[in-house]
C-alpha cells in the first residue's frame, strides 16, 4: 500500500469512536446472515469523512482504490468520495478508467450508503450520453449491490428529466427478494413523480397491486393522502 493510502487509513483509525462503531454495526446490519454481514466500522460521522476526503483531494486513482480495499467501512466510503472527486476532474479517458474501476470493485461497494454516495455520480453520469444497456445487466445480477447500483445510477437521468431507464430497471426489480431494492426502486419512482406525476402513475397503475408494499409506500410517499390511501387499499 502507498504511503498516502497508509496515511489516510492511520488518520481514520485515530478518528474512530468505539461506541459509535457499535451503533453503526447494528444500523448497517452486520450480523451473520444480514446484508452487511462481517463489515467492520471505526465509528466516524460522514461529515468528518467528507472533510478528510477534501483534504486529500490530490489523492491518485490508485491510492483511492487501495483505500477502497480496506476492511473498514468508513475507509471505503472515504475512497468513494475521493473517486467521485477524481471522476469530476478527469478527462474522458480518465472518466472511463474510473467507471471501469468502479464496476470492477463492486465487491468493496457493499452497503447501501456506499452505493448511494457514488453510483449516480460515476455510473449514472458516465452512461448518460452512452449506451445504457449495461444497467440492464446490472439489474439482473445475482449481486444485491450491482442491482442497487443499477437503479440508483438512473437518478442522474431522472435529474435530467429522462425517465425511461428508471422505469425499465424498476420493472426488472419489481419482485426482487431484497428489501433494500424495494426501498431503492420506490425512492427512484418517487423522484420520477416529483418531476412527472403522470409518468409515475402510468407505471404504478400497471404494477401497484403486485409490487412489494415497501416499494409502493416509498413511491407514493408524497402523494395527497386520499390518493395515497387509494393506492394502499387497492381502490383505484
């Protein structure tokens, strides 16, 4: 490991709070059989991680990848903050390299906060003006985090008022077994609705009776109460 990567990890370890680490390990479901099983936390608040990443803004891509391979959750999150900054500053060749690195290292992007802090900024941004078919491959993956990356990446498109990819990925994930995917799909459908209620409702009217309850609740969270209740009671 490079001297700089070692330095970042040493700083992170010094910032750790054992009591907060215990709370984080419960919150992020690290017990055997849970989605974050085996993850290790230092106990550091996210604003402190963002501040550290800002101080190390001249970190190289290779340094960031080395930090990403750390067993510590907060180190991996810091590495993703660094990769997002590097991606933003890179030329197209550099963006392509970071995009490829990102997808090659999904094994280390293995919790919902790690995905949500980086997928739209790297995968979504990169694919916006390119062939987006790889999102379908990710959505059909056996890997939970690849599936979450697929749907969260489309948030970038939603922000540009492009909704079709979100709807296609959501349709693939409608009957996903994981609650974390139900929440992510519902969230993205809600974001579509924030920009085009008609687009979201066209989708919901096809699927609301069969989609998981959590997904539906997230999707209709901002609806007027009477309409929300109609969806929940199946009376549309």
